[in-house]
C-alpha cells in the first residue's frame, strides 16, 4: 500500500523549494523503499532547482543519503528490510558494454526505480539523480542501496552517496594518486576537500590546495593539504610549479568546472602528468588549448564520473577507513538541519559558509 510522507520539491525553475506531501508506492520488482535517516545538501540539488540539469519539473530533491531499507520488491536479494544502506546513483546493470568489459564503474545503463513517486494530486516527480531523498521515505532501485556497517554515523557516511565519493574517487580512482605523488586540487569545497583527503590517504607527499577563500584553504589543511595557494592573490600555475620543484604536480584535480581553472590545471601539471576534471561545468562553458601543448605535454586529460566508483566495492572500504579514524567524514558535516531548512542551506552553501548541511530525519 502506498504511503504519504513529507518531502522537499523544486516546483519550477529558480523558485524556492517547498516542503510538501508526496506519495511513495510500494516497491515493485527490483525496487526498495528506504526510510531516510540523513541526506546532505549538495550543489547538484541546487543545479536541479535552477534548471541546470534538465527541465523535468517538479523535482524531488536530495541524493546524498543514508537510511534503512523498509521494504523490497520481487526478486530483490542483495538487500533486505532492516539493512542500513548508503544510497548511490550508480546501480550497475551488469549487461552494458562497460559492464561486459569488466568495468562496471563506468556502467552506461544504470538503474532507477521504474515506478514514480507523485504529489498527492498525482503529478509525477523527477527524483534527483534517481534518488529523491529530501523525504521521510523514498523509492529507489534496489541496486542503489549499498549495505554498510550500521554502527557508522548516518550523517557522515551518507555523504559517500555523492560529493565525498566524487572527490575521493577523482584523486584515487581516476587520477591514480599513489605513494610519493604530488597533487594539486583546485577548488576546495566538499568535493575538493574529499580529493585532498583521498590524496593524503593514498600517500601523496605534496598536496596543494587552491582556492580564493582563505577559510576553505584553512579547512583543506585539516584534510591533509601540505600547502595552500590563494588564487585571489597568487598566480596558481606559477605557485604550484614552485611547490613541486619547478615541474608541476603529478596529478591536478579541477573541482570547480570553469574554463579558467581547467586551463590552470592543464598548465600546473608535470610533463606526462594527469588532469582530472570533477567540477561540473554548465553546458555553455568552453575551453581552448593549443594542440601543440596537448601533444607536447603528454600525460592524460580525464573527467571523473562519480569518482569512477563502484559503490559495492568502495563504500564499505571508505566506511571502514572512517571507523578506523583514517578518513574524517565527520569533518564534512558542518551542520545538521531539518527538512524545512533546505532553502536556507542552499544560501549558506552558495556563500561558502558550509562544507555540508545535512538533513536529519
């Protein structure tokens, strides 16, 4: 039997979000209903509200979530009612060409729930990243549920559902950071700080945090940055080269998504170094680079989708690191808020006042 619960929606482009009643159906084949415990306020949710993803309003926002499986549909065997899970937006299909090549972290046909959640008048909702977790309960594909240790703090580990995993994975999975590497991270919000933390855990010896906000640079030190660059007053490329013996960094993670910062990342890497783009650009953004420089500098220019993660592989490992005290997920949680506080959390995020506001239900 369907349930009516409270949830946060974006009804139209640019309008303030609303706390409303929505209808969550019983899970069908391959689906699960999850009782949401926590959900981080991510910049992607703001992109949805502003129409930067698509125009399929109204959106059911929220996707960085953890909770407890309440019910499962026919054929679901990987999770069961009572399981504590982190939700993910990469429920791999197992059949596409990426999965067939043994690279499910690139799955090109990820699953979402087939049924739709709706407003009480029957209007269908589009869940953010196929999740929609600014809600007391949500309906997802069962493959979007990753079981982790239930003793972990939901507010902290739920952030693996998007931003933290994206940043950590950009450095470790996509960038391949390893012992002794030099790493620069341009943009030190939640994603950038997760990249800094990933580089630190992987054994990088020089980790350079770059931002225009001194507050963010100070926070980045707590995640393992060995040096900082204030891009508002220093030449980013020149300074990164100075800090790496004149050569540039082995891996540069761009966590902003702007042409000018991508160009800085390109020229701040060492010969044969790697640039990883994890900052999400808007569709109109373009970058122009001399082809001779692309050829002459060698190395790799990569983009990172969700940190090139495989949730079933990566989430439990990162939760273990958190519980061992080696990955400080608690430090990403700036404040804990209620469902009715999402709009004000967007304003704080936009002003750079928080790493993550986390809705606690």
